[in-house]
């Protein structure tokens, strides 16, 4: 064991239950992990068991609904302990028994529903419900006020669901939640709750729903059965559908810290055995689902505030993958447990690797949310951008090859590195040829901004892993058809990536590619005009503005991120707001016409204006670099084109392409 992190591996108690270490798996929506009757399917069983096998002390499942009447959730959606209780118990029991074999504990997260934040694709036939007739988060609809009878029925369902969970072998439950603006949180927040009955008005009335839930579960399952709560002491709501950015001055319309402290005390007095702390809401959901633009450990200050006023364990999530940060949070008394969500998607063995002192072996999470939140939002399925086997551990398992092949991998970007890694693990002999002086491809310029540090961490992980696997890497070697024909190989993988699109404005002496500015190959000067308001252009604009540059972002579409934006709206909405908040002038429905001696001519709404510019930086996308493949595709018997060279996309699809091809070669 690494003695440096010994404190993180000391046991901790939640009520009378002892957890072997300080790590919990944060709850993440288990989309795709349920069967049609609300049980855990085999993918779900394997997924959670893998994290227990990887050393995590406490597994907290993603959200499972207790009610499917007041608020309809199409089946199969997520596991449901009340839909077909016997079937749920049968499937869940297999999972809990396997998890317990690794001396891990497991809690089932039970939810009362979404209320006004129901995802439109999951809305069903009924109008959305809420504590009061208030505006829906996504749709231009007014929610229907819940009746007292409906509230009571959901409370009873919590008791039913918890009883089934206990019978299925779960060690406790987590209530979802007085957090993130979900239904029970809407009751707790006066901005959403306009009721005049016993569930509205004073704070204790607004918390009555949460109180009755824990009392019902304790009555049904016993006082020693742990009931924890996902809890947000601050909402960051500026107004309906408007969230605040880090550092922004605003009037809190949701729950603020003073009431957050008072509510925490009441919730513990009601019987909750631990509080799992985050902040934010669906109106400010870049706090609840923090992208890379948020600081690491962003919930720690809020966890400390609550830890100081209650006497139950505090669990803290929120980009806590840095073990030094996690250790300091425990040592400083901010929390009792570290909750890892996306980092355990990226590497299910994070905890065991840390315990063994093998931190370089831990595959980093990018906080990109392409495979997790983005795919949950768009396709109702949970995955991971950097770990193609996440949530399909058995289906995507790697098998040793029966016959080892020498495989030439042309290109040392993320696709080439992943292909070589998988090939080597299976027993093949991959050889990488990379024309530049280092591995990483477009991750090198992409990771230049400080908020993209994990892109570089992923490159470092590939460098370390390929070295450990003994993969031959040839840098500063550009491969052409002649060179390739002289190499005796059984198969060839072309992963030559993509190159920035460039076009002319007349005098192009101060026109540069975004990658060259990010790599500091060129000096952008004081006044910078960026052409292109996609992901690269927006991130570059923020990075330059924070370096005290005068930045203007010119986008031909009528909004930023209109094309090729992040899949997850928490990322895109935060980024879209961060650009002007950082002091960048944004010109949409505009285009650069030509360069001038002083700068550029920009046409906006039919009118030309001259902007001062020391540089014009193009961030208008990439084109596939597939010329080598087109030259040799008929010459090689077994050749594959992957990643951006096949189709320009993102890090996730480059890795997934490579994993698919290399795992079946």
C-alpha cells in the first residue's frame, strides 16, 4: 500500500454500517442497465461488480424510481424496486452477493421523480408534475400541482422500494433527493413551492416530504438500516432556467447557504444517516454535472460548511479524482468519504491502483461528459468516452489472440495509441509510427488551456501504458507507401488523424491555425480575432481572454456551438455563457471578409466594420487526413482506417473506433 494515502483506506461508519475505505462510487444514471421488468440486466450486474472488484468501498447505484404512476417512466428505463418486486429482488440479489464477495457495501439510490426537470423524451403521456403550477425546465409547459394523496402514495412507495432493496441484499439506500432541483428538492425550495398546505410555507413544511420518506423507510426496514441523502446546500439559480457561473455576483433564487445549513440540521434530526454533498440545480446544471471548465474539488468548501454543523458522515464528490486533493479534504475535515463518479467510469480499478501506489496506471477522466451525461441525455444510455468497455464489461471484454500478428499502426494520436494498447493486451505485436516528436496528436494543442489538463493526462497515461506493455514506438517517422511496403506486417491500421481547415482572406501573413496558437508556435499578439465559434474556438477564446488578450469571436451561425458542440448540455451551456463572461466580444451571424493592414473587415448583419487584429485565428474545423490510406488501401490485404482519419469526430469516437477494430483483429 502507498502509505501516503493510507488515510483514504481507513474504515468509516455510516450509522452502524462499516465501510472498508473512504471511497464511494457516486450515483450515475443507470440507463441501459435495466431490463423490461425493472430488474438489473447482466450489464448492470457486471458494471457495479467491476467497481467493487476494483476496490471501491461503497457502491451507490444510479437513480431508481419508486413511483411509475404519478410520474410515468417508460419501461425499461432504469431499475425499479417497486415495478415487479420479486423480479427486482432476484436480479439485484445476484449483484449484491457478488459485490459483497469483494468486501464492498452497496446502497440502492431511490428517487421520488423529476418533477419540473423531467427529460422531455421520458415524459410519457401525462403532464409534468411539481409542488405547484410552475414552469417546466425544458418545455414551455406549466406543471401540474401534486395532490396530497399523490405525495402520500410516493412516500409509501419509498418504504416498499427500500424493503425490497433490503431483501435483495442492499446494505442501505440513498434518497434522491433534496438536490439538483429534482421533485423532492422542488418541494424544499420556496422558489418552486407555492403551496399553502402542510407541504408548503415554512422550511419544516417544505422538508416534510423528505422527512416522511426517511421515517417511512426506518419504520419498514428498522432504525439500523442506513438511509443517506443526496443534498445540495446551494442551488446557484439566478432565475427560471438561468444559472450562475463561478465568480458571478447574483441573487440566489434557490437555496442559499444559510437555509442550506438550517435544512441540513433538520434533515439529520429527521433520521438521515449521512449527507452526500454537491451544489447546483438543473437551472445551473454545470454545477451538478461539472465539466472541465469547473475547478477540481469544487464541492469541498460546501461539504466543509455542512460537516461543521452536523454529526453524521459527509460524502463529497465533484471532480475528486486527484488523490492529493481527496486526501486533503479528509485531513481538513471537509468530508468523511470521497465519492468518485466519472473517474470510476474511466477506470473501474482506480481505488486498487491508488492503494498499490500505481497512480500512473489510472486512466484519467476528461470531464468531457461525451460518453456519460451526453449519451444519457441524447440516447438514454450510460457509457464512457475513454473506456469503451464501461457498462459492457463482459460484452466488450478482451480475449487473447490465438495467433499473434505484427500490426503496423500509422499515427500516434489517441486512436493509434488505443489500438496499440488493445492489440498488445491481446498478445499481438503492434508497432507505432508517428511523424511528430511525441504521441498525442490533436490532444496536445487541445489540452493546452489549463482547464483541459486532463487531455494531457490522458496522453501521459497512454505513453506510460504503452511503455509498460513493451510497444515499439517510432517517433519523427513519417510513413509513406514505399516505407510501408518495406515493412513485413500482417495487418495495418491507419490512424493518421485530421488537420485544421484553412482558407484565405487575401493577405494571410497574420492568419494562423488555432492549433499553432495553442502550441505557442506563433504569437497571437494583443488583439485577436478568432474565426469559428465551435468547441475549439470557444475554448481558445476563453484561454486567450484569461491571458489578458483582447478577443473577438466571429461565428457565421446565429449562435455559438451551433455546429459540433459538446453533446452534454451542461458543457455546452456553461461554455456558451463563459465566453462573454470572460470578456470576449461575440459576433454571431457574421463573417470575416478580408484582412487589412490594421486588422480585418467583418460583415455583421449586412454591414462591414473593421476590427483591429494582430492575428486572425482559424478554428473552423478539421478535415480527415486519409491520403495514405487511399494510396495503399488496395495494396494491403488487411488494412483498417480509424479515428479522425475515417471521420472527423472527437476523442470518444477515436478511442471507440480503435477499441472495436483492435479487439477483433
